[in-house]
């Protein structure tokens, strides 16, 4: 199942927040992404319907295995591309912003080549 860019961004945000806290709620996502609560609520329900997340009775959001797989892939792309851009002299802020745009569109072939290149140069593993 292909998740569109906005869904990928939500999954990545849930992943990042869940690394910091066991409890992730829609309000946390809204604050982190600077989105309105109704927009987040709609996206959360769509992700739930697609089997990407579970929501318990208390409103805590957890990634399913499928959701976690996508989130980890997007997060890896984001951090790898950010690190690459920083390594060539781009500021951290701009590198993170650019990586956020690129991570959703870069081909698997190009991303794999970037990772190989970084490994060869002694960078990230």
C-alpha cells in the first residue's frame, strides 16, 4: 500500500515522538507539526483505517508493524539526507528542511547510492 507524502510525514512524526515518550496523542502530533487539531484528527483516522496505527481507549497512538516499517524508512531517509547535506556545508536548519522535502521523492536507487557513498567515506553506518 502506497502512503502519500502527508501520511508519511505523520508516520515519521509519530515515530519520532514515540522514541521520546511511550504516550503519543493527537495533540502531541499537532504541536510537533504545527498543524490544527482537526487536521491531525482526520489524518490519524485515515492512518488507522489503512492499518498504519492503532489508537487505544485513552487516545494513545501506536504504530502497527506496517506503519513502523514506513516510518523507519522515512526517518532513515530524513536523517541520512540531512547528514549528507550538513557534511557538504549546508546549515543544520536548511539541511533538515531540504531533507524533509527530498525524503519523499528520492528513488530507492539514488538513496541506496547515497548510503553506499557515505559508508565508503567513513560516515554513517
